[in-house]
């Protein structure tokens, strides 16, 4: 008996990957304004990071869990810069945040 190739497992896997990626993106995307984790990807991005955050109207809340990273409060469009990843500062990722920030 000749069995035709049925890519149902491939479609199911693709849907699962897309759904998982979409949920992850929704959970980690930075808010327009609020607490964010700034993760520098290069040494150039890490140099002078605290002063650049303050110059762009951000507020330093604490050190992040990754080397050189900071938890900041501000507007994501003002704080975004080359060599930097901004993600939402979730309490599971960054611990409890100050409510008065």
C-alpha cells in the first residue's frame, strides 16, 4: 500500500511554535511607559548606560539580573537605543518593583 505524505504533524508543530512565540512576545514586549529591563548586548551599549537613561528622561530603579543590565522606568521609545534589548520588567524576572516609581 502506498501511503501519501500527510504533513499534519508539520502543520501542528508550526502552529505550536507560532502560538508559543506569540505568547512569549506578548509577555516580554516592553510597555510604552513603565518598568523595563534594559539588557546591553555590547560593551559600547553598556558604557555610560545609567547616564544615558537619565538624559533620556528615565528613572533608574535597580540593577538587573543580567550583567550590566538595569531595571528602569520611562518611555520605551525614548530609552530604545542600538545594542540594547528592552523587555518588560516582570516581577517573576526582576522581583518586586517600587510602586511609587
